[in-house]
C-alpha cells in the first residue's frame, strides 16, 4: 500500500523577483494569475510571458471557464504553465497542462486520454488550498450544478514555490476562509481510513500550526497575521500533503452543492459544514481514531477533552470568521433532500474517505441541523 507521495520540488523565495529570475519566466510560458498580483509583482519585471487574469472569466473555476481560457490562450509553443494565485487559479492551470483540452467536461469524465504535455509550476497566494502539492483539480460542472474533482497523477505540479511576500496583501476574509480550509484538510485527512503514520505527521503539524496561529491573531489583532503568514502558508502545504495522500471526506462532499448551486466560496462553504459532520462522527464512533483527534484539539485549545470539543473549537473559529445558517446563502428547505441525494450520487470519491459511513438520511440530517 502506498503511504506517501510528494511529487513537486518545493522551494522558498524571499521575493517574487528572485523566483521569476530563477525560473526564467519568459516566452513560451503561460502565467495564470490575478491582475492585482500582476500589477504589483510581475509588471515591473517586464516578463515576456503570456498572462491570463483568472477573475476576467468569473469566480470559482467551471468547465465552461476552462474551455474559454483554453481556446483563447491556445499556443503550440507553450511549454510551461505557471499558476500564481489561489485554489481557482491552480485548478485551472492543472487542466491547461493537458494535451488537447477543448471540452473540460470530457476531461473530468475521463472520456478523452489524459496526457500531460507541459510543465506546471505552482505558487500559492492564499494559505488554504494545498493544491500546490496535490494531483487534484476541482471545477464546477455548469450543466450538473455541482462540483467535480479529477484526481490523476498527470495533475501533480512539477515545482512549487513558497513566497510569503505574495500573501501580505491578502484581505483578512480570504485569509480566514483559506486557512480554515487548510485546517479542515488536515482534520479530514487525519481521520480518513487512508491515513497512515506519514500523513498523520503532516496533519498533526498543520493542525497545531493553524490553531496556534489563530490564538496569536485573536490575542494580538488581525494585522498580526502578516508576521506569521509563512507559518500559515507552510501549514497549508503540510495539510495539502496530508489530504493529497489520505483524502478529504464528508465536509468537502457536503459543501460542494453549496458552492455549485449558490456560489459559496470553497473555504466558506466548508466551514459551514465542518463541525456539523464531526459532531456526528463523534456520536457514531467516539472511541476510534477521532478520540486521538479530540485529545489533540483539547490539548491545543487548553480545555478538557469532552463531548463538546467541536463547540469549543467553533467558538475559537468564530473569532476568525462567522458561521451562518445555510438558508442565509439562499438554500431552500426542500433542497435538504435534493442535496443529500446529490452527494450520495456524485461524491462517492470523497465519501470513501469518511471516518465512519454516513447514510443518505444522516447526511440529510446534517444539512437540516445546519439549515
Ligand atoms: Fe478544501
């Protein structure tokens, strides 16, 4: 059984300029990024690459968006794709390194052969996705009103660079949701049946670093995050290694319909579902692997390990962001059953990583409690 794979070579640079020079960004390169990052970090360097600003094509990636970018930036001479951005930018770039992408849905449904013919270099500019070290791309499938994941080794980045300077301008809201997503990656991977002593090492360290960081930010104020942003960036990559190998489960599975139907950003949607799922896990099998997680969380939070550890964790996380009822996002009561059926039908890839099996009715009940 495979225990751990870390594919990309990981480097760290103090400044973006040093990275651009080391990687010789220029002709034949396609850089997927955001205009505000381009203006501040890339424009002054007069790089001769092609630049694509993801936000011009919409919010989170969809199959239609990737088709559009792919047709507009078609270049036979392109040999490398750089993803310099958050999860959306990275998800798109992972598909663009594949040969002959004209219909992204066919790629996700594996109806065409998946052949990688370009190098992929990833620089995360949020501290959540972990996508810089995984072989997974997620996109909204417009015709199906949900998100799908594609996990094949051709999607592994070849190089990853950690450049803390790029995160200094990240607004608090995005910092909060991306780092909570990273925490959820680490926690879901920790209780996954695919977890092993190697992935646990990365999960535990990520959980410790993120909670320690939150405690400091709550004590010293939001601005303090810039002083410890590298800790969050590294923790997020650690969590990526953990979930890239052990997987994420029900929290991600249940959050996808919220993202697919109501456009709730990924990290925000995950946070709405997170403790609801873990409370049910805890009720169903309190003595398995989750007992170790609960003890770890209790130690970190400085409280006694008790049944309501997830309420205590939520109290801490609510000081970083806010949890809302699902109806606030526009979800309708009749969608509780529709979403539950959709998760059972479309998210078995993720549900296989659940700590304990959740039935269709248990999934509906989780939505109902959060509704
Ligand atoms: Fe995630």
